[in-house]
C-alpha cells in the first residue's frame, strides 16, 4: 500500500516550483518561436470558433425552414383507425371472392 501512495505522489500534477522549471525549459527550447506558436494557436482557436458558429447558424436556419414548410401530421383517433381497418378488410374479402 505504501508503494502505491509513493507512486501516486511521483505521478501527480506539477505545482509551484515544478511549473516554473518546466516553463523555463520550454522558453530555452522554443526561444523565438514561442510567440509564433502562440499566434498560430490563437488563429486556430478563432477559426474553430468561427466554424462552430457557422454550423450553429446552418442548423438554426434549417430547423426554421423545416418548421415553416412541414405540415403537421395529426395523430389518428381510435375510431378512424378501426373504421379504416374494417373497410380495408371488406375490400380485401370482396376482391378475393
């Protein structure tokens, strides 16, 4: 059990000074490219949001068009269904004879 607790402490999220060390290493590795990478990520996020907004607009427009052009289908009542079934059976029996 003690091994699991130690393993969990080693794998836990970095905090405090560990984050500072990671950021310094990232600055040393990426250097001048870091602003370009951040700019590219910002543009990608803006394009993604624009795409999501376009999809939502298309969906809203399509549902608006469908709701205005589609006729509402009323449910059948039980009496109508029974009468139609009886007439269909009567027609079938007369055509078979």
